[in-house]
C-alpha cells in the first residue's frame, strides 16, 4: 500500500476521483480515503498546515494502514535563484530548519534522537529517482533534485530563503515534509517528498493563487498516478 499525504485538499479530491472501491476512515479528525488507483492500493489524506499536523498524520497513517511507502506532495517556495514558479523539486533529503538548540552549542537544524542526533532524513532513493524521471517529462516545468527544508513559519523574505540555501543547501522550503520524513525515519517506513514551486525570488503579481493551486494539484496528481502505474 502507498500512503499519500497532501498539503492541499484539491490534491486529495483529485486523487479520490481516480480511486475505485473508495472507503473513508476518520482518525484524529483527519479523513483517510482508502481505495485502488489503477492496480495499486492507496490511502490518501489532507494533513493540514504545519509540522505537528503533518507528524500526527504520518504517524496515524502508519499505525492504522501500515503503508509500504509514504509520498508527501504539495507546494513550496524556492530557496535557490534557479528554481522558478511552477518548477518541481524532488527531495533527496528533508530537514527541519526551525529546530534550534544552538544556545547549547548544537548546529541549527540538529534533532536529538535516542538513537543519535541527525539533521537530515533521507528519502527513498529508488522512489526519488523514479519521481525525478517522471517530473522531467512534465511540460512547462523544470525539475530539480535536492534538499527541502521545513519549518513552522512561512518564509517570505528573500534573504531568509537565501540563508536556507547557504546553511542547508536547500532548494525549497515549506511546512510539512521534514516532519513526515522525521516520523517515517523513526518508524522505518520509506518515504519521498516532492513539491511544485508556488513562489520564487521574483514577484509574480499576475499569478492568482487559486489558479496556481489547480495547476500544482494537476501536476502532482499526474506525477503520483504515473508513479503508481510503475509499481
């Protein structure tokens, strides 16, 4: 079974429309929809914004549905000048950029775990490569592969985004992927994260967010469906 955690309801709704034999289950006020997409058994859910919502969602999905893989998709802001609006970033690693115990000498981003400290959570390499190949065939978008940084803050200032690239070599920033990766790592569940870029270092005054959300959702759904068809 493949678990799909989406940041936007429009993505989940699009995936649900493609499902056969769909059933809904509600846990912790989150609606999980389980069914078949092509020949693959899937469960999809909207997690809500932020790391706590994403972590709760990932853990609940693991506990209730035991997925073999979790895919987290959504939108993100660019943290590198070459990454433009509507481009796609496939994560090789995710991190939590707002984790900060530097007052006691730790580097920013370091997470303390019983089994040892770490800053980065590595995405499933085979899935990452397959998603990268699929995304490169999406028209009207460049595809990048690298780190995605997560934090409970909407990073709007150009300089702060640049610092995320300088400090972590991140290509994009958002608010959920690092938490999903954190939970999957602790549970030994393979995961991958990919994002459509909603804003970059330039101003796109003509880009209506709802229109962009539809574009992003269409691209994410297309990529997910093509990936599932390879399983």
